[in-house]
């Protein structure tokens, strides 16, 4: 996608603070972190959102989830972290390229969503 910021980051056209990279995925620090540990993991292939995934995306989604714990620990989230995938307008997705936020740090995360 020509105007996708995350595609630009994945292609190396837009700078980022990379944590991990291979042929399929890229992990980099969030530019507006909300916690001491806050980074994103994205597939290099443009997929707009989780809505657009199907069984063909299973390997890259699995890789993203499998990397999340290792990278979170390496970044200092020693006692847990949160994975967030915002999907669509109601899910408050801001960049329409599938991405997983990994957020953690000592006692900084708010409580869970309140059930009504």
C-alpha cells in the first residue's frame, strides 16, 4: 500500500527503532508509548486489519504471538504484559495495517474493561 505508514516502516523507507525483523514480521517501538514497555509487531505483508485475515494468515499470526513473550521479556516486562489488537473503527484502530501492541512494565497497566 503506497500510503500505509507501517508498510513504509516495513520497507525501510520510514525510520523506526527496530526490536526484531525477519522476512515475515517486524517489531519496533511505539512512537507514543503509554508504558515503559510498548512496541508493535506487524506482518510485513499488508493486511488492513484482523477482519481481513483468513487461514492463509495463520502462520504469520502465530509467529507474532510466539514472539510477543520473548520480546516483552527482553524489553523489561518481567511479570506480564498485554497484547492489544485494535480492529476497525469501533475497535479504535488508527493505522489500517494489522498490528499488535505489546504493553507492559511494573504495575502500570489499568484494570480490565468493566462489565456492565
